[in-house]
């Protein structure tokens, strides 16, 4: 089985570890756009997203020597950005820790409405969600985490994660219907 990291990427990583400024800049430029998109999904506003991006890349640069090359470099960087966004969230917000099992267990039939939106329209609507709803929605729907993992990462129960997701979906549906998107 071949190593998933290309020779070119391995050389870039080596140069970054040696603190070559051009290599560090190249790594940043290669990934900043996609990572900013991730940061925007988790942040309250663009300024917070930029702070998360900067903090995340500092972690990437400081920990690049620990990259095990078992998966993609982009995936590793993405994980750091998500974790940095979650840490930022925990530092700046309090999570509403309540569970409404009836709401959490209800599956909405309006998911077709969500899928009819463009990615940009959906991201705009997601950013208007309350913090807790936005975090859980991003982690579950976009990042693919399970409720148990979300609970562990955010310090909430699995039931709260399910409740927050159900409520996020309901709020999104109402926003989308209200705006006629």
C-alpha cells in the first residue's frame, strides 16, 4: 500500500518543519480558503472566523512535525480548524444544556427544502442560528460527527446534542420558509 501523502507534499511538510517561510506561506495559501469556509461555519461573524483561522494555522505550523501521514494533510488541517473553532466557542460562550427528547426524536420532513438551497444560501442561514444549534448542526450534518462524539467534544449529553440538532433544523426550516428561499 502506498503512502497517501505525495512526494511533493512530503517535501513541503519537511520545509515547513524547518520553518522555511516560503513553504509555510505556500501551505497557508493552499489551504486557507477551504479552512476559512470551515471557520465561518462555526463562528458568529467574519472577525471571529479570521481569529479561529489564524489560531488554527499557528497550531498547524507548531504541530506539523506530529503529522503522521496516515491520512490527507488537508484532513489533518481541517480537524485542527474544527477543534480550534470548538475551543474558541467554549471560551466565548455558554452552551444551553437542555434536552427535549420529543423534539430530538422528531424527524423533519422538510429536509428536501434544505437540499434545494445553494450552499451559499444555506451557509448564510446556518450562521444566523444560535450558537449551540449552529455548533451541533455543523458537526452532525456537515462534519459527520455522531451525537456521542459531539457530546464529548462540547461537554454536553448525547440527548442535548440530538435536541440541539432537531431545534436547529426546525429554526432553519422556519427561516427558509419565512424568507421564501
